[in-house]
C-alpha cells in the first residue's frame, strides 16, 4: 500500500502539466473580488472613515466594471466552457488525477477480491462491540465470528485511509497520494487560484459583492478604546 501510494504520487506529478501564466488583467479581476470579500470580512479592524472610503471606491469600481478582464463583453451571456482552452486544460488535469488515483485502487481491490475474498488475516488484541463487525469483516458473512477478527478487504480499506500520515511523512503535505486531500480538492475545485469557474459571469459576481458591501453594518472594534481602558484601570 505504501509503495502504491508513492508510485501514484510520482505518476500524478509526471502526468500533471505545468500551469500556464495568467494574464495581468485576469489576475487583477480575481484579486479585486478577493479584496472586496476581505474588506467585508475585516471591516471591524478599520475606522469608519477608512471603511467608508474603501467601500465607496470598491462599490463604484464594481458597478462600473473597472476590474473586468474584458469590459467589452460586459452584459453578454457567458461563453461555452467547452470552447475555453483554460477550462479544457483544467478538466484534462482533473481527469489525469482521477485516473492516477482510481486505476491503482481498482487493480489492488480486484486482486484482493480474486485471491483473498473470505479470508481473515489478523485478530485485534482489544475487545470491540458488535457495531464494528460490518466494518472489520467485510466479505466474511459469518454470524458467530469474533468481532476482533479482521478480513482482508476490510484491512485494505483501513490501510487506504489510515496511511495518510505516513504519506505526509514520506512525501510531504502536498502529496498526490493523500486520498482525502484529493477528494476534498475535487469536491471544492474553486479553492485554487482561479476564483471564477467556467460559466460564471465575473460582472454578476462583482455586482453581488457590491450589494454585500453596501449593506455591511460597520462597527469599529477600537471605537472608544481610550475610555474603555480608563474604566478598566
């Protein structure tokens, strides 16, 4: 299992393509939206005058389309993601990652099912309740077998999700052998550098963030701090 994880990590590294550099306008478009979100989430750490100045500038720029990468396409429907080379490259990279993750797991599980189905390989040295029977004895349909016995198929799944700390120790935190990290990245692909997913309209997201900024109720965290300190003293 450890060797398979290491091989899967290096296979994913080989299959992954080098990300292309984004244009300055595209980076500005993404960071401008992030700037408005950060201003809204951290409004309490700036004074009322500073927040008002920043809010007026961001709201006006959002509504005018100042930060848009392609201002001439404002108001037009979003293009087909399948015709976008960047989106296609991202989907191809995701497919390569899925292939490098699923093919080894499928082969190993098929091998275990073919040669070791119905076998128990170890007995745990501590007692367990009957609730663990279905988890530890997968593929062994016996009612009277002690819960502490572990089947080969169950041992495979326990190793699959239990060796993540070993992979982190050998390959580092950002490794392709981490099963849970890959699943989380697939469930939340927008956590990467690109905040705009294929099919999303940046202009609508800017207008939505402008509305969010306009309704923020500002409360300065240091308002009247001098009097509060004197009272506590």
